[in-house]
């Protein structure tokens, strides 16, 4: 939100610095763009005001710390996933259908005794999942 109170410069008020940009480079570019248009940047959480010299210094320091923290989180996540893979763990959602389930669903569909919707309900999956794994009409 950009606002001005009579006699004061325009201010862009944001809740957090990280809401303004995804990288330090983008954050600084945005702040410089605002500054070139005589608009101050005020971060409410960090109590930061770039209309002052000290505020601009703190802005750059906080921006660098935020980018560092983001990089650490990414590094730790990547390392954690690699360690999980090394231990044989596999991420992601469990499969809705096992190969045996697909064979059973195909047999039920081939028999033609039950509506497809009933087969999907019995297998515990949606119609879309059933069709994705088995096909519209199962002939083999």
C-alpha cells in the first residue's frame, strides 16, 4: 500500500521484506525503483524505513540475511532428501493402484457385470484414476 500524509513523502508499506521480492537482487531493484520515484519503503515487521540513511543500511543487511536464510533452507532440504533416498525412502504420494489392483479392475471391467462407477468405488479410487490406469474399455 502506498500512502502519503499531508507534507510527508510517499511510503510503500509492506508486512515483510520477503513479500516484496524473491531474491536480494530483485528486492534491491524494487527498493531503488521506489526510491527513484521518491517513494520510501517501510517494512512493518522489521520496523524498517528506507527514507533514512540508517534505514537503507538495515534494509540491505536484512535483505542479505533473508537471502542467506533462504539458501540455507534450500541446502538443508536438498541434503535431507538425498539422505532419505540413500536410506531407500521414496518421497511423494503413495500409488493409488498397485499392479494387482489394475489386474483386478481390468477383470471386473471385462466381465461387464458392474457399472464402472461401482468398480471405482470398490477399488477405492475415483473414476478418473480408474480410467487413467486401466483405460476406458479394458480389452486385454
